[in-house]
C-alpha cells in the first residue's frame, strides 16, 4: 500500500468521505445529490462484492481493478466492509453516493446496462456542473478563452473536466488509425500557489494519459522553483511529452493533469491510479457501443464518464493522503476531430486551484486521417477595423462528391452536397455548435454543386440532374417541397441563385450554348424567357455565381481565354431588370479553371476562387450607393495551415463569422 496514512486511518477517512464529513473542500464540493458520484459508489459496491466472494460484473471489475492499483486485496475488502456498513446505517440524504447504488443489496450486481439507464440523468447533471467545460469545436479552432463561470467553478471545486461539445452525428467518414503525441510547452502564472497565504513557490506538473492503443503513459515534469505571478516558464525539451501512443478503437485520448506544490512524495501511486481510471473511461465507452463518443445529450459520453472518474480520483486522494499539496486537477477528453484542430494550433488549458496556471499544450502527433472528399470549414470573426485571421480547419465528418453549398435560413447554417458513394443530394444544418446527420433531399441525384438562397421565408435549392435539366425545390424549416423541373433549362456546369432587392429571386446558369442565361422568380413561378447576359469575354467554362450587393445584382464566372480566369458583371444601379449589356470586368490575372463564389456581408462584396494549385483566394470590393468599387488585392484563405481544396468553397456569413466550407 502506498500513501501517507495507515490502513485503519484510511478506512475511517473513507467513512467520513461517504457521509460528507471530509475536511477537504474539494470532496465537500462533490456532494451534489442526484446521480453524482455513481461510479465511486459502483467501485465500492464492487469492493464489497470481492469481500463477499461474489462474481463481479464487467463494469465493477474495471473500477475495482483501478482501486487495486493503490490497495492490496485485504484492504480492498476492508473498504468494501466499511462501505456496506456506512450505507446501511447512514441517515437519508447524508451520503455523497446516489441512492441508486447506496440502496442496492450487496448481492445485486451493477453492470453496463444499469449504467446505461442512469446515463441520461447523469449527463444532465454533468452539463450543469460549473467545473465542466464543453467548448464548441469552432471555439477550440479559434483559440477562444474559457467562460468565466467555468474558471470560477474549477477554483471552487479544485478540479475540472474539459471536453468538446458534440459536433456531428451520422458521420460518413471511415477512419484510419494514427499516432497521438502531446507536449507541455510552457505555462503562464496568473496566480502563484503561495499567493493565497502559506504554501511554497515551487510547483511541478504530473499527467496520466491514454489514447487506448497501449498501456498509457505517466509524466512528471521538473520542479519549477521561485514561481511568481506574471511569469512564463518553459518545459525542458527532454521532458515535455506526456502522451505518445497509437490511438485505440474509441478514437479518444484522455489525459489527467495535476499541478502540485513541490514536496518529497512520490507520484507513482496516484499516476497508476489515474492511468487505470482513464482506461476505465475508454473501456466503458466501448462497452456501451459508442466508439464515436456521442450518444448523450447534452454531454458526450466520455466527458460524462471522465467527470465521474475525476471525482473518484479526488475522493481517493482525500482517503489516502493529505492532499493539501495538490493545487489543481483536471481531466481533458480529446476526440479525433479535437486532435485534428489541435494539430493546426496549440491550446491553452487552465488550472485555477490554489494557484492559477495557464498551460500551453501542443499536439505534435500525426494529423488524424480523413479520406478524400471530407467536408471541412474555416471561419473567422468580422470586426469593424479589420478581418481577423482564419481559425484552424474544423472537420465536419461528412464526405461529398461535389463542392458543398451553404445558406443561412432561420438562424441555422444549411449545407447541401452530393453524397460521395451514390451522388444523392443530402442536407445538414449547423447551429453554431453541432451539425445534424445528413438527410436525403427527396432522393435527388446530382454530380454538380447546387445553388441555395433564401426567399420569402423559404430556402430555395436548384440542382442539376443527371439528364442536365435544372430542378427546383424549397424547404420550409421542416420538410422539402416536391421537386419541380424548370421549363427546358439545361446546363453542364450547374446553376446559381440570389435574392435581389428583397423581393425577386434570380437564377443564372451556363447553357448548352455556352452562354450565361438569367431568369427571375416571381409569384411562385420562373420567367419562361431567360435573359442572356452579354459582355462576357470568352465563353464561360464554369457555373456562374450570383450575389446581391450595393443595390446591384452581381454575377461572376470563369471564362475561357489563353489564361482562363474569372470575370465579373453587375447591373446598373437601381435598374428594374438586369437586361442589356452589363458593365464587365476581366480578372484574367486570377488564373483558375473552377467556378467562383460571390458573397456579400453588408458593405463588402467578396469573390473567391480556387487557383490552379488548389489553394483558395479572396478579394474584397467595398461598395457604396454611388460606386461599384474595385477589387482589392488577393488574400489567400488560410489559418494555421493552408488547405488544398478540390473545388471552390462555399462562402457564407453566420452569427458574425465568415465560413469557407470546402471538401478536400
């Protein structure tokens, strides 16, 4: 047995723990009622089962094995006896473990099925805990700071769990294994340990981590002496890797990190405990049939389990030793998508305990593999002064044959794309945190990008069928209308859509005659006579794109000449119909053979194109009531990495952010 107390003292501490009489503020903060501390109760229920010689369930055995890293069998049985005596005699409401386990007879096992029934309620409680943080994957990509409530909650409770909110369901992507590698780079001292009175100014970090593909890894940093507020301290180049192993079938990495006030004790015993607890999270996740880690609402399963496991660790710290030298303990749950984002940029993890330290962690392992055609997005905020940098690329989890197209409808971001295997059109919507599973759009099939626009409180979609005919349907927020074929329109390159002047929906397409055709939609019907836009320099070799900006209707397409590049046309200011010869602008210096994308975010009109090296570029045009402006110099679309895309992305503004949504 490792620890700083005798076996008898540990049994007494266990009884005090169970009845909420612990002297530790961390443990007292855990006594929240409901279903909280369920896994602690299951572990001790299992220990009692060992004492009675009962055969343990798979769940009980996982947790008892974790206890076995810190106590021998004789003491394990003593803990079982202490648990049974305590829950049998305690008054109602005095226990920190839930009635669900405390009232279970010693002879009745507790297995994965019992846990599954309790998970929905447990998930709700975890989501409400002030020391649990669920970042959106987009916030992680943007490097956003944690909420003040979470920072305060971790300080109050002395421990925390951080995960990423459920991002997408119904993933179409088959995954390949990869190697995970995490390093501690540096930490910033917001508040030193001794600043709250007493204590020392030497600290060190420990970690117990696992990606499920090996036995896990433990880590202890060097001691950092004379740590003062405002300092940034760097980890030794020879001692900073705290996880380096192949990912397992759960595709999840879990790391538990502690900040300690330096003392002379060994970290070996609690590292072994935490590593066993991390493994329990992985195994429970797999046993419940959730390798993707998202079966609960509102909290992902691994985060719910990690919170319960974190409380076991804090509880046993109190039972086994005086834990006053523990400044803070935190568990971090990383999915495949999280690690893909971290591959592009480091993250900062907060430890607000007795001291407050901000740890910079860098992912230096392999980027998780995503197959060709996987949908990803970059986003950045709009600011009054300048455009911020793009965030890290965020994988969506779906595959497509064609470039996705996007529109904002009723405060939801919609994308429509062709499913990779059979080219059936599917749609998904994004609420700023997660994507819905792709749903079929009437079984329609297309091998070209669609066109989307919102008009009269309906989301309109034009797509090109395999017969080359253009089809039109609408979405009312609940269901799609029947698919209708528009007259005799045909195209080999795809359609465009835009609402103009707030009352007219316009479409454009490159016809079989290699000319640009334009039509308007009023009173629920398309004008049968299309207008041919003139002034183009060379025949279009791409689908057009439309945008309404600055009281003008804009159109752009890639045309053929010796260089092959985009051209832009616009209507006369205030015209009633965009007829006749439009003013035109040739941008042949922007070499591309792909379609362009136009997008207006208010005062700015943007044109995007994918160049011949498959990198994407943006140019902005500032508009006014009296001037059509000029295109500014090109900027490449990139965040911490520069994506190589298969076709020009969709460009859309949603909740104050600009999104470039592409497949690669």
